C-alpha cells in the first residue's frame, strides 16, 4: 500500500498497562494521534449487522473526534438494531445498504479510516471493495482471532472483552482520556456491556477499571442497561417465547440445544434486525447443554450463531464450516443450503469438538 504497515497483536493476557505501554513503545498511539491531527475527513466503520460493541465503539470514537474538532462520519454497511437507536449520535450514522450514494460520498473524501470490531474486509459486505481500494490511511481496532492484513495499523487483541475496551486503551495511550465526554463514554460502555453479556463473561480487572472510569464521566449505567435490554417490542418478546416453546431441540446425549426459525416464522412475528439477538444464549443456559446454535432461514442462506461453555471452540466451527468466525464461546456465520442441512452439519461437527 506504500505505507508502513504495523501489525500489533497482543499475546499477553489481561495486561492493560502493558498493552498501553507496548502501543506507546511502538509509537502506535503517537502515530495515530498525528494521523488524526493531520486528517481532514475521518470515516469510521463498524461490521455488517452491527451489534452493541460495533455501534458503541464507532460512536465512542466519533464523539471523541468531534471533541477534537475533527470532521468525522460513521458509515455502517447496513442498519443497526432498534435497541441502539437511542444512543447519542446514532441518528447521524449513514447506512450504506439504505442510501448507497450518501454513504459512498461520505467515504470517498476520507483521508483516515477507522475500522472497528471486525477482522476482515468480508465483514463489511458491499463496502469491502471500496475500503480495500481506498487510498486513505486505515486503522483497525479489533478483538477477533486471525485478522486479515488489510490496514496500515492493526491493533488486534483477543484478550480484551470488546473493541470498545481496546478503543478506550488507545484513547488513554494518545493522552485523550480527559476528552472522553459522557456521549463518548456511553458508546464505550454499551460496547463493553453488550460484549460481556452484562459483565457475565470476558471480564477482567482491567475491564472493570475502565468501566469505573466511564462511570466517572457521568454516564447513567442503569438507564443505559434499561435502554438496551428492557425495550423489547411485544412481537420480539413473543418471538422469543415461540423460539423456546416451539423451535428448540435439546439433545442431552450430545449436550446440544438448537433453535431454528423459518422465513414464515420471521414474517409471523414481524421480525426486525436485532430481534433474535441473545436468543441463542437461552438455549445455552440449560443445565447439561455445552453448545447451542440458532439457525435462521434468510432469503438465500441460513444465518447461524453459536455459543459454548468452557473450552469448546465454536469459533473454529463457524470458521471451518459456516464461512464465519468469532470468539471461542460465541461465533456466527452463514450456510449455503437448507435449514436441515445447516443443522445436520452443526450436529456432526460439534460432536468432533467434545
Ligand atoms: P452473534 O452470534 O452475537 O451474532 O455473534 C457472535 C460473534 O460471532 C461476534 O463476535 C461476531 O463478530 C461473530 N460473528 C457473527 N456472525 C459472523 C459472521 O457472519 N462472520 C464472522 N466472521 N463472524 C461473525
Ligand atoms: Mn465485539
């Protein structure tokens, strides 16, 4: 690409200060700070079907850029779930799938692009060619395994809870911690909260220390929790009930629980993006179940999400058989075939991991 390419992967677990020092030692924070200072148009991009961490981190960064007086724009490959619509700055996000022209016009003049919460161009769908061919300086901030080498600076650490936590560390490393206002802190908090299942997994002392700093920025954590988790539409709640009562298969011998939804089911419950978020976790909550999956019939593929307990690696299953990826205990992908074939494949390969 003609630029110096940093690849910074932190192999050391749970070492918050070390991580910052290493970034400082390698002048990564300084270089990013300088790039931000010189940038005229900054573009910030989350992954397709963005979740709380993706939207939280991009908005956390967007508010910091605004505080620095920079021109910054957030472009998402497609729409985000309704339960994130209340977030400060969410209404400014340009949605590429809904408004290609406006989104592409916003990306085109960028001289600095931040890519958050994903590890490969394939995760930004139709934006992929535009971004990979773009001449802007690109910085990736992510926490997924095996990142593809496609950015000028890649900050990738799988030991952190979320991209939002990693972003916070970068902000501290740049010396901009004091510029994090309540809006920016809200984004980062939402990212950490949702990617840790409300502080139930991937938590470390550092993650809690960062959370304490975010609370000191004046965010209302209770209100944020309510806004994200307690705003189900009636149809979403009924869909959840339907999934658990009519569409769940439990196989104690195989230690598996599976949920599946057909196109007709989605229509019946007026499915909106985000409505099935978290449903697979209920299946995993059953005593004796070690792996769970949800299989959702889309127009021409099956969308899958997997969860596991302990050391059972659902990320390799998603990667090797479902064109996806993710984390050891939470992953997702898609399957080109029928619902039954997707389920059969998962049942088969899950037994090889036990
Ligand atoms: P979820 O099941 O909540 O949608 O996603 C769980 C984890 O799997 C997330 O970290 C997400 O990044 C990853 N993931 C979900 N869907 C996909 C996919 O289609 N491709 C890849 N590479 N990762 C995915
Ligand atoms: Mn994440």
